[in-house]
């Protein structure tokens, strides 16, 4: 039987936080702006890479399975081994330096993919991308928590969604124009390397990320809200092997297992949702090209415009919806996520069944409404029940599920297309009607245990306060 997940270790934290000296509003919002830029470029790279898929497949003579592997598993091979440890860098070094190094590494790797000469080299340049960016989210969350007072921290995290919204909505518009423009460019030769015209687009795409890396150096590093001793510590009285295991997140994994009734359904729902959402993000442009004969510019302009409006609406309506539910239910976060999972399932399946390219594209764009509306309550749910002394690594495990299984999405759909359906549209539909309802069911299963854990924590907090 699963035991308690964790407890609030210091109920005075909020009061102490409000009394401390905070960075100026200008410094805090400048840090947020640079983080949003780096986040935007990360998602823009994923979107543009998907829009270049047909060109990559043609010039490197790839199958859908190889192409899906290139967009997905190739980017998380290193993350599998270093993602959790790199997430701890936010607890050890200045966050702005970790963020700067992460952005620089990613920018260089994107540029290297622009000079790859074959499939193997392309895999080599993409394989470290997720590993390079794995320190970004933990460091960003940590820095913002120490830059904004608690009373306005929610506002900062809401604005942080603009990086994702911009990358996934403006991305198709910017990417569509860039891909269309690159089709008219001549290839280039550099130091004996033959560079395809579409590879030039990747090289140009790396420049803003490298600029963001430099901008992070101008960010003011805020004082940490809690001393380093509050983080998970590597034991000093054990051997090197045990210390390494602890650093890899062993204690956080034990905490997750202890609260498996809460964590496992949410982690499972996130994994299934990530497979389908990232898979569709990559394959929707090739699908619309093959099914309806549209070009990247047509698809990008329409999906980008619809997704931008839907995402902003989702950010607004989602917040209001969660606050409304919170007045009536202690499990508001997970309950809201379940509703959004159901909505996303209906919209995506509808998009794949509509025979008209305009309405199909619009339906794909509307999926962003439920994705954004459900993102904040999912993240908030994890933060609410995670033990304070290992919240960072528990969050890193949660983000690992999102990144790892999301990266598998493009490959999984490619395999289904090549070996099961022999049709890309049918492959996306088959995975959608299988994975998305199952993900919604798992989120539903998390509602009761999550409510019970919140009630337990609230009772404990009252006892401590008394």
C-alpha cells in the first residue's frame, strides 16, 4: 500500500518570502523575457523541423520510420541518461549561467544539423539536443521562483506559457515562410561540405538561440529563497556509488513510488498525451501535404493563426476554469486536466476525420486551446503534492516523462505508418483513438487519490499551524 507522498516542511516559507528583499520588477521581468525567448526558440525548432520533414526525407532518402526516429528518439537518447542529473545543476550553480550554457549548446547543435552530410551525421547532431536543453526548465522554474514574490509568481508562470504558445503558433507561420523561402535558395558549399537549401534554414534558426545565450548573462541572479541545504543532499557517509545513485534522483524516485496512487496515473496520462501531441505536431504538416496537396506556407499560415488565438484563449479560459473549480473541489487541478484531455481527444480525432483541408487544419489548431488550458493545472498538481525537499527532482522526473515519450511520438507514428497502415493519415488516427482516450481515463483515475492526498496535506498543515 502506498504511503504518504510528502509534507510541507516549513509553513513559514511564504511569510519569510514576502519579507525578503526581492529583485526589482524590471530585473525580474527581464529574466522572464529572456527565458520566454529561449523557450520560444526551442519549440520553434521542433515546429520548423517538422515542416522540413518532406525535404529531409527526399534528400537523405529516408523512410517514415527513419524520419520519425530523427525527430523523436534521436533527440532524447542522451536525455535518458543525463536529464535528471542536469536538472540538479539549478540547485548547485547560478541559474543564469546554467541557462546561458544550455542555450549556447542547443544553438550550436541546431547549426551543426545544418551542415550534416548524411542521415548518420544528422542523427549525431540532433541526439544531444534534448540533453542540452534538459537543464532549461528546472533552472527557469527555480530562477523565477526566486525572482518574483509569491503573490505574483502565478502571473510569471502564466506569462511563461507565451514561449510555448509563440513557438507552436507563430512557429508554423514563421516556419512556413522560412521553408517556402528556402525552397527557392541555392544550396551552398562550405569547406568542402555540400549544404542543401533547407539546411540553411536550420543555420539561420540557430542564431536567435545563440543570442538568447548571451542575453542570459545580462540577467540578475536572484538570491535563493531557501538555502541549498533544503534541496536533496548527496550523503557524505556513503560510498561514491551510492552518492552517484542519489544524485541521479534515487530518493525522488522512492517518493514517487510511495505516492504511486497519485503519481503513476498522472505520469501515465502525460506520457500518452505527449506521444500523440508531439507526434501530431511533427506529422500534421506532412499529413496535410500528402492528403490535400497543400504547401508548407498554406498550412503554416492557417494553423499558426488559429493556434495562436486558441492558445491565448486557452491560457485565459483555462485559468478562470481552474479557479472556478477550486471553489468547489479540492481536486480542481486534476479535474480540470481531465476535462481538457477529453476536449483535446474530441478535437484531434475530428480533425483527422474531416475531409476538408481548411476545417481539418482549423481543428488541429483548436487542439492548442485544450493543450494550454490543461498545462497549468497539470503542473500545479505536481507542485502541490511533491515533497518540499525534493520538489525539483520530482518535477524533473515529470518533465522527463513529457520529453521522453513526446520525443517517441513522431517515431511511433512513423512505425505505424510504415508497418501497419501504410498510410500516414490512418496511422495518426489509429494512434489518436487508442492513446488519447486512455490518457483521459488515467487522468480520471488520478482525481480521487489526488483529492485524498490534498486533504491529508491540508490536515497536516492545520496541525502544524496550531
